[in-house]
């Protein structure tokens, strides 16, 4: 039976993002705490609405221990609001962890960085492996979209919704804010592919450790030039050469040299770290 708004009570507001507000909710029948994202669709075009619906339907099929679980959606036609109901991630997102460390002058531990690397890679593998046809490309991998559950395990979130809710024709619109993680192929107006997600993953892991993105600039032109050249400093020296190396391989300008998900997971250091996680 489809859920209705009456099945839940709102506990509080978590935050407001670019496309709506996230609220912490409780399911009345069993007390389970979840979140919903409220999005107004009143000003969307018919085709944007169609895309939103099909995207949400797709999300419902992505079930993986490192992907934020989407449970349901409720459409309130009188208010023109869609509520997307999903798993609550108690540990917050990586963006908050990065800014906290930056503020305190501290760094995440090497082990934490490896754990994020491995679990985020496993989540991406699940997206990219979609059978009946197309891979789900995340396209918006950034610290704010990587959540942690109560046990500090990765939950990748916000799939494609960002993409649905904006027009794809211009890069300026594809990226809200400074596109620090934009891959060289996107800079060169080539098409997005699985390897572009790997680039963004590398940039995100780099920022998690270095507390600054690998490429920074005060304007988009300079940023694009730096991305095309692809040179960036080593991670802070408290991080191992192995970690620096694997992140460096992900941020490889030449697409064919950039590792696939499977080759990251087959890496001997990654395998050793993965064994120690389990
Ligand atoms: P944004 O456009 O900034 O991504 P969101 O609507 O996705 O905005 O998120 C708004 C706030 O809610 C952010 O602080 C985000 O960390 C938090 N949030 C989003 N999804 C979840 C979730 N599943 N569990 C816990 N917090 C979440
Ligand atoms: Mg978000």
C-alpha cells in the first residue's frame, strides 16, 4: 500500500538545500526514524516532472549497503510537492567533516580515508553495474552527497536528482557552485562516463585528506586550465604514499589511464585495507 503523509510525523528540519528541504521524520507504525526531502514541482515543466518521476523510480531499485536507501515517495497534488522518503544518516555528510577539520586544524585519519575510499568505490560499483542497459552515473559526487550512518559507514546519496532538476545544456547550469571536481573530459565538452565519476571520487578523497580540492582557482577559466594540466600537490605528508598514489591515479587526465572501479578494487593495497575493515 502506498504511504501517505499521515503515516509519518515530522521530528525536525535537517537543512534546506538547492532543491528543497530535508526533514527528519518518524514512521508512526513502527517508530522508525527516516528523512524526507520535500521538493516543489509546481514550476517544473512536464518533461522535468517526467524525468523526476523516472529518476525516483530508479532510486527505489538501488539497494546496497553503501547507498542511501530510498523507501518511497508521496505526491501531494494540492501543494505540488513531492516527498522523497529515505534512510536517515545520523553521521552527517563528508562536507561537514571536511569543514570541521579545516576549522580545528586537524585531519581525518589514514584509516578513515581508506574506509571512505573503499566504501564509496563499492557504492559506485553498484551504480555502474546496473544490468538492463544503462549504468547509473552519479554525476554529482561531492562531499555533501556522501553521508555516514550511525556506525560511520558510507551511504552515497543524492543520485541524479540534481541532474534531473536542471537543464543539461550548459556546464554553468550543470554545476551549482564552483565545479572543482569537473573532469577534463567535461571541461573539453566531451561526454560524461563512468570514468568521470572516478575522477570526481578521486577529487573528493583528495579534499577529504588535504582539506582543499586538488585544483583551485578564483575563476572558472583558471580552474579549467589547471584541470586540463592535471597537476596538484602531494597529500599532506602524514598520509602514506600508497594513499596518495591511488588517489592520484583516479585524478588522471588521460581517461584510458584512469582506473576502472574493478581495477581500484583489485589493487593489492585496497584489498589488504578491505580485509582489515571486515
Ligand atoms: P543539498 O542541495 O545541499 O544537497 P539536501 O536537500 O540534499 O541539500 O540536504 C539538506 C540537508 O539535509 C543537508 O545538510 C544534508 O546533509 C542533509 N541530508 C540530506 N539527506 C540526508 C539523509 N538521508 N540523512 C541525513 N541527513 C541528510
Ligand atoms: Mg544533497
